[in-house]
C-alpha cells in the first residue's frame, strides 16, 4: 500500500529520499511528484526547518522532479539496498526525543508492566487488580493539579504508586532519547526488535518537528517500537527497550504548519493502526490526541528551553493511548509482535506510515551517520 499523500496536494509536505548514486535529498511532494529541492541554503532538513519561514522556502525552491510518490513507495521495501531509491525518515540532524506516559490508558499499562516485572503471564491478573482500584479516576485528570495529588495519595495508600504514575499525573513529563540523529528509518523499511524481547508492541504516535528556537513547525507520524518485557523488568533498561537498530520509524513526510494545517489540527488528530501478521492475525488500534493528558506545546516546553538547547532542532514523539491487550499467542498474555508483521499507522491529515517487523540484527545496519552525511554534502558542493 502507498502512503496516502494524494489527498494533500495543497499541503506543505517535505521529506527526505535516498537518490541512487547521489545520496540523501531534501524533497517537496507536489501531488504525485517528488521534487528534489536540496540546495546550499538548506542542504539538510535541519537547515530548512530552522529558517524563519520553512513553508515559503520549500514552496518557492526550484528543484528537480525525479520520481513519483507511487514509484518511490514501490521501491521502498525492507529489501532495499544502501544505494537504492527509497523513503528516508524526514529528519536528519535533529535529536529524536520522546515523551512517555502521556495518556491514561498507556499509563495504566506501564504500571501493569512494572508490577508484572516484564512477565506477560502475570499481566491479566494485575490488570484486573489495578483497574478495580484506579477505575476511571485518571480520566480527564490534569497532571500536577490538586486532583492529581489526591489520586496519588489514594494510590500510595493502596501500595500501587509507580514511577509511571509519577510522570503520568505529576508535574514533570517523561522525556527520553528515543534514538540517535540519522538513525530513524522511513516508510517501507523494516523496524527492529531486540532479539531478547518476547513481549513487545508498536506505538503509533504524532511526532512534532521543532526548530532550534523551540517553534513547532510541523508534524509527522512515528512508530515508537517498545519492548514491554525489557522496560517492565526495570525502568533503568529504558535505553535497551527503546533504542536499537531500526527501532524508530518516522514518516512518510513532515507536514509543515501553514494556513491549512496547524497545531490545533495536531491536537485533534485521530490515529489508527493495523498490525497484519503472516499468520493471519490482525490487530486494530487507535490513539486520539484529544485525550492526551499534556498539551503538545507543554511537552515541547518541558523538552527545549533555557534549561536545554537543541541547536539542530528536534523531533518529539508525543506518546500514545494505544494499549495492546488483545491476546495473540496465549490467553491472558496480550499482544506481542511476530517477525514479518506489517504495521500501518494512519492519520487523515498526515498520510500513513508502513513498516515490516524484523529482529534488529536482521535489519540493515545503521551505517550512514552524521560524518557520512557531511562528507556526502561536501562532495556535492552543498556545504
């Protein structure tokens, strides 16, 4: 399936594509045309988004139409080689950060992971216990509010307070490094699971594109691949659970904020997700940004400001309300991935992001990093 960009012919869509024999290109999507707009003014996506008016710069840039969206998407497969035509993640030098536990549903599941110590066999019984005590008390709760303080008091009395509830309803958001600059994969690529994991899931999320000045300039879709058993054993294993080869996908493009699309549209975004397995299994999930506990602008303010600068900008995953509780392999164990699952995340204003699940060692090695990009751009006389 293609990434559903055709309905957005008037949208300001920018991305990155690998061009055979050339390397990474900054592109504008005009209907079904993919136009290379890479130039000395913005040789990187980081440069484009750091400008005063990324929309005008992208729309008025002269460029070369070199393929169609349909041709590009057909070429973007998990088997694509290092110099084959393919979608890349639309970011390059930006830091890739993520906010966790921003929805009540996912917050409860994190508590369950922690209580189960990463053992899916214990999850169902703990889910029933936690649900019976918490009930609907978290719905509509404003983090850091007096009501949240009271919920914390009750949970402490029941012995159910958790570090996940602390960042879910406390004053401070959880912000962590999802993966390294240049390491995310794009539409059609394989996404990776660390081979030690036997309990894991996709996480469909909105990803904000943020300039070095802290302006939110656009949004994309992302899959924050998650290892529930690893993180459940200890939150100190978050790096191992989140940052592995090909464990982060973003794309297919960044939709820039303009007269037809703004942060208010992000706040209303409705994400859907399907997981289709080679075994015939199908999982359907959803995440509604209208139910997020923290406003996206607040998440950015807690990430970037006087306390922390990002001179190349950042991409910020906003979290998900998707809670993978549908049983797959055994009753009570919930969902876990199988190799060759196809994950498709969609949102009407942002298109769709599709990836195939593999083990991280079986995904193409991450070999093209920042040094390689700088050498490539210098050779092309773009620096």
